[in-house]
C-alpha cells in the first residue's frame, strides 16, 4: 500500500466501533490514538535534514522503499513521517507499506535478532535486490531500550522513556542514520 492507503488504514482502525484484533483491546487502540497524534505532529512540524534531503534527491536510479509497520507501533510513529516527507519529492523512489501482522508477513524475512520488531525499512533497487535495511529504531534509542530491558523495567516505564527520547531527539538520529545509508548507496 502507499502512504495514503496506510493513513486511511490508520483512520479506519481509529473510527471502527468494532476494530479487528489486536485493536479490539483498549491498550492497542490507545497506542494507536497516541501514534496518530505523534505521526501527524512530525508530518507537520518535523525538521528535515537538508543533507539527507539533498542526498535522496541525488538518487539516479529507481528504488523501492518497503516499510513494515503497524499503527500501534510507537517507534514507527516517530520515523515513518520522516520517510514519507523525504521520499515524496523523489519520483525514482516508490514506497510500499506492509502491515507486520497481515499477509504476506514480509517481516518473516526481516527479523531483528529473531524478533518481529518494527518498523523496518528495506531499500531495494529496481531489480528488487536489497541495498539496505534499517530498523527498528535509531541506535541510541535501541541502546536505551536494551538497557531498560536488561534492567527488567516495566513495559510502561520503557514506553515512557522511549517516547521521551524520541521527543527530545526530534528525528535527528534517524535521519543521520538514513543519511549514512543513502550516502553509502550513492558512493557504491
């Protein structure tokens, strides 16, 4: 699906009086509401890295950027808006959004240490050869997540700490990592 279809899927879940699983559980629908708000904020107010925007603009061959996500995913709410805004102006990039928990279960080919962690960004060339894979979160945020997990922090504490990290970072770390990936592809 394209970004607009993904957005409509998001809205359909939020507006459904009897949403499908797992959105039929209050905690999932609450995460989804929060993520909608976060995503809209970054779509409107996220500051794009100008070097990254230039590098993406310098891509000379067709690419497919596949994003594996779910509306309930807090990490995705902080990265997908930047992916969308950065790729929207580059006609050589096609984006394709896949829900992790819906067939064809593309996530099975892009596990993170054996887990179905999302979001995942897969950048492929026009021959569908993977050029780069990113995710599920920026490296510094991942270190924070591991530290909290190793300390057996309660899930709610982890969620709050990660959201604070994202709010303070404002997309800078993700975009720096994506810039390194794009620059590497351009120099190859």
